[in-house]
C-alpha cells in the first residue's frame, strides 16, 4: 500500500474516531510502528493531524469539518437518546448543557418544557432554546470557539461555579471500557468537571459510537453519573459495575 493511500485511510479513521494510535494503525495497515510514526509526522507537518502521545488527533483548526460530520452520525439514535433524556427533566428545573451534538439534540427535545433555567457554554444550544419563550437561557461567558459554537476558558468556569443545578446533561467524546468518560479538549473537561461538582444529578448522553472511540482526557467516571442514556448494549462487566455504583442505564 502506497504512503499517499495510507495517509488518506489514516485521515478517514481520525475523522471518524477522533484519535488514532501508532500501534493500532501499524496493526491495521500491516506496517511497522516506525512507518506509522513517519506517516503521522508527515500529516502533522502539513497540518492535517496533530501529534499526541502514542498517536494523533484531528487538529482544532479543522474541528468544524468534523463537527458537521458528527451531526450526521447516528442521527436517529441521538434523537431517541435526546428524547429519553428530556423526559427525565421536569418543568421548572435548572439545567446545565455542555458542548456536543447529542446535547444539542437534548435542547431540541426540551423545546416544549416550561419554565426551565438553562445554563450552557454552547452557542448552538442557546440558539435552539431561544424558540422556547418560557425558558431562561444563560450563556456562560468566555472564549468563543467558532468551529463548534463552544465557549471555553477561565471565565466560563468561574460563571458555572456560581450556580447549583438540578441537572447537568453532559456529552463526551468517548467512553472507555472501564467506564471513564473521555474528551479531547482540556478546557471542555474543566467546564464539565465544574458543572458536575455544582449539580444535584448528572446525566450523560452518549450513543453507541462513543464506546468505539478513544480520547486522551478523563472527564469523570460513570460512578460519578446518576444516569447514562444510550443506545449501546453495555458489556456485562460494565453493567455490573454500574449496578454497584448506582448508575442508572437508560437504553433507548
């Protein structure tokens, strides 16, 4: 297989999964790890990938492409997850929603709820919920990330600290086999961690694709979550752990 063809395959996988590893790519393409490291270095030099320990990720400058693709991935499953999550939220609740295509779906599913207070660091969610005239929307201040409408940074964290939420509804980039919720962006992780600490209940919305991906940073564990709403069939070992942790699994 020529290096140019392999580069295209590596980029396709990185766009789909977010993170590619040297070992995984070497095994998949049946080449040495040295060859893959050279491939990743060449792709990084041209700005198409960003090197991280043990592999590479799509650089932040092209997140907008990936984000639009993510919106189209498993739309039916995400819609069902969003509807199930919204059904858990009573009228009059205070809610935090973070950045993500599934949490945007939850916002759409909340349009018929009444008298909600929603705090978000997602400009897209604020725009969606603007159609709900009984919903008070507070957009956390900070640095706008144009690629995906996210708002991050120290100002965002300080603002989230001011609230005590009935519910935090969180998306993530991946869920590991041990139940850790993972992400790529350290600034997003800090905002999510702050919301978790300021919430009475934490709900995670994640479709089955999140169990097939990897990401380098830990947000929290499922043991820190009150309910996981998903269309995935969890492995028995993880289901047993969730039962011990008291984490409800709501499968749609």
